[in-house]
C-alpha cells in the first residue's frame, strides 16, 4: 500500500432499538439490541436498566421491525406518544439482554411472592416506628440488586431508621419512593366503571391534570361519585376529548350574537358543541336549532369613538383657578397692613 493512499474510517452501523414497557410504573423506553429478528407476537424480554435486570414487555406494532430495526425514528415515536398524551423516554434507557424464558417468568412469580412478604415486613416496621406513611407496594428487581417500596404520606418522612432495619433484615439495597393517589391507582388499579382496566395502569405514564372545566364542556354529570376514578380524582378520560371539544367550541358563535338564517334574523341563546347546532330566537319569539353552516353572523356596529374634550374636568379647573389665584397674590405682594 502506498503512502499516499488515504484509509477511510470504518462506517458505524446504525444502532437498533426496541420499545419496551417495564417496572411497576409502566415506563416506556427505547432499549438497544443486536437481534436480527424480532418475534411477531408480543413477548417478554430481559433488559438492563439503571436499577438492574428487569423483565419487560415488547410494545407497539411488531410488524414495524425490519431485520430487527424499528422503521420509525426517535422523532416519529416521540410525536406519536406525545399526541397520545403518553410520556416516553427517547434517550437511551438501557440495553436488551435476552428474550425471556419460562425460567425467567417462573423467577418473576417467585420474586413477586417475596416482594409481598417484604411489604408486610415493611408495614410491621412502620407500625413499630410509628411513621406517618402508608406502604402501597413493593417491587423486587429481577436481578436482585434492590427492593423498591412505594409509599404515600401527607408530607416528608424521615425513614432512615426504617431503611436500616429492612436492609439488615434482607441484606440488600432498599429504595423508598413517595407517590400520590394517581400513582397508587396506577399500581393497584382495577377495572373502571367503563368495564376496562384503569388507563393509568394499562398505558398512561404521564398523568396530566384534569379539571372541572373539561367535565362541564362535555356536558358530563358533575356528581363527583360518577366522574371520579379509582384514585378519587377526576377521570383521566375527560382529558382525551378536551382538545376536540375546545376546537369545536371556538367555531360556534357566543350567546346573544345576532345571526341571519333562512328563517330570518335572531340571536343566539345556546349551542351544541358536538352536533355544531346553534339555538336561535327570532324576533317573534320562535326558537329554532340551525346548523352552523346555515347561518351568518351579523357583525355588530362599531361603537363611535368619543371626541376628546379639551375642557379639563371640574376638579382640574379648580386646581388651575387656585394655582392662578396663588400666582396673582404672589405677584401683587403681601397685603397692606
């Protein structure tokens, strides 16, 4: 090889990623792998995260993998999950270890039984130490590196003595995580009133706030017992259609707006968001429901601008007169004795 020959750098192969849902909080992330073929059925996988070895689920359309490479890039995946109100970690979350075997599934069941025993032990220690906290669940990491306890409390809790006692009992690393009522439902949630599994447990990760305005706009009942979910707060599903309702409502005219229809002129007295119907009242008192496309809004006459009065207000006139009087007295000099 001659000295003038330029050696080209080796091309770096594109990294392959797979979408995996893992942990008790149903976290979704991208995991690097080197497999050339992905099963066409949903399967369990063993992954390596910052917590250790974990068991997860392959998610998404498995037909989108070509030679082990996911067709969508990270930007497309992020946009899909953001549009679906689901949070996802696009950064490198960890690595794929292997496809789970029957022995791995059996080990997971065994660890779950151990986690139940550890949770009862933790609750006993909490009672002994008289700590203001409620132990919700325990998660024993698949690799055995640590045990995570999820708890609820109204404020901060000093659980250092608790961690020491549990670590001495089980000789492993202990982690305590404080959660709220929505996270509790995400871990322990069951079937909701709709007949489906709780959304927060099934697929939601990012729990965005829900308010009464959404329920009022959708004409939902305002009975708290009917619009509250497992967590005792407003149901997350009220948020799903809020964007559509908001966009449709912007198209409708406001109340008391004057409109023109084939039935004559009238004013708006009510609207229906989904059907895009406008209830108007004509001049003779007749009430008619008219589709939005069949009416024309009459622009309100522009209010004439008031001319500026050059005459100052009375109080300002008094000030001017008083000022002039003082200037006159000063110029005339002191009064004669």
